[in-house]
């Protein structure tokens, strides 16, 4: 970590609205001014009037470009020549790598071993030297600090830096300029740089708009810090982009002053939100990017009837994972149903089951037939069938038809 003596005190370093406006001038015409649009389908889903800021449309598919570019533009010619070093689980890495390459600045990025390969590959593609070491971001931060000490490279912190924070705050300027007045803005929280910048700008221009941070239950770092307790962080989360154990000194001070609340969401809620973006908005959202919507799905009564702004802060999700989430959500909504039956082991039984399901309009996706399990009779077999249905009522109809044919049916419902 950088030496504390070189870190500006929070009271002096907190960016102002004018700092954020200056950052907006720096990035104007260089970064994409992402759309901020109404989302009628998400509004129907949540009961609120929802608007989405599509930061997943940036070149690196995440908001991190804003802060990274502003930080890189603040460097002196000598600092640029020495290069930069950063640590990140992916989006900050790509942002620093991409803009360092554009500006001709050598970049080294330290990424944890748990980083999805799609993010490692993308970072390398932007020309950075990638060091994959450490199990956590904290470990990566120590490695990055060592590289900075050895090489003289400038440390580009992912969130606890005034230049980074004011860059992220430009999102709020655009939301306020491009959209209607918002009752609240839901912001994913990792280390706190994004919500810090957004909160400063929003409270200056629209003080009655609530700023609510969203963390995964597995990494409640900011919530714990605001409560003055030790946060219990750990576990495999879909929202690895906000899986941060330690928030910044500067970002915590900003949160105390400008953030109204920080809420926690479950992994299931995050999955549902990723799926909703995919299926309803036809857009990619990584777990961290979908955290704001997850909060609305987890507690719809809190936001019902309000005009809510969501920051879809990133879309770098592994395609295989996205496909798995969609299938899991089909199972949760009972549009894909798995059943297990113990059946007599004689000719024609499988054909009868298939015909019964077909007559009900069900589509068989997968069949697994077991004859040698000790849990079934010697003259019987266990049959697992995965069926595509139109929904819960249709699923019950198919099960009832199978039971009417004297088959014992056990539903294997998802968690």
C-alpha cells in the first residue's frame, strides 16, 4: 500500500463538484457518453419507474475508464515515462491498460488468481503486462505496491484516489443532465470510488435524491465500516467486481458525509438481476453491475412508486456463466422442471412417459435412466427427466398427468 504520509487527508482530498466538472471536460469526446434511458420492463418487474445508465457500453465494458483516464491525465511527463501499476479483479485493470496504451504509458497490472479468464485476456489484449498472483485483492495490492517501489511506477489505486473518484463522479453529471429528477440512485459498492464520486455530484446538484449503495452479503465492507464494526468478508461471489474486503480511507469519509444508506443483497438476488438485464433489457451485466437492480428485486416495497436510477456499471461476464444463470432462472421460474420417477423396468414404459409429457405440451430436454441404484426395486429403475414447460401451472399439469398413469413423481426443485 502507498505510504500513509503520502496519502492526502480525507478532509483536504475530497473532490468538489467543480473537480468533477473539470474531469467531465477532460474526458469529453474521449470516452463514450453512455445513454441513460427509461427501462419500462424493469419498471413493470419492480413496481418503480426505472432508468438505467449503461456504463457497460464503454470500450472496456465498464465505468472504470472514467477514473482511470482522469488519473492518467494528471501525471507529469516524468511519471508517464516511469509507467503505472495497478491491481484489479478486472475492470479497473482493463481501463488502466486501455488508456495507458492510448497515451503511450507502460502499464503493469496485478490480478488475483480468481479473476475470470475473460478479464485477464482482455487486459492483456490492451497491451499491459499482467501479473496473476495472490488469492485476494489485498494480496494483489501488496504485490503492486512492491512493483511500484522497485520500478518507480505510479500507483493507480482503483478507488481511493481523488482523481479516480472525480472521474467516476462524471456519471452523476450525465444522469442529472440527461434524465428526469430521481428519487434515488442505486450504486454498486466495492471500495467506494464509484459511489463516492456519484454522491458528491448528486448531493451538490440534487440534494433530495437518495444515494444508496449496494454490496453483496458476502463482502459487506462499506456497511461494516459505516457501522464501525469488523466486516466478515469471504466466499465465492458472482459479483467479484465488488468483492472488496477493505474500503478506502477517502471513500469511507465521503460515504459518511454524502451516502444515505448501504444495503446488502444475496447471491440469488444478483443472479435474478443479471438474468433480468439479459432477458428483459437485452444487455450484458456482470454480477457487480447488476447489484443495484438486485436491491430492488430483494426489497421491492422500499422502491415501489419511486423514480430510480440504476448504474449498470459493468458488463464483463463470462458467457458460459451468463448462459448458466439464464438456465438457472428458467428453473426457478419453473419453465424448466426436473422430476425423478421410480418406474417398472419393462418395455414401453419410457415411450408411455414421453407420450404423456408430449400430450401435455411439455418438451423433454434431458433423460437419465438408472437401473443399478440400490434405492430402487430389483425390477425397477430410476428415471430423471428434465422438461421445458410454460410455467408453474403447466408444470403441475404435467406432473398430475404422470401421476395419473401411476408413476410416483418427485420434483427436484432448484434452490
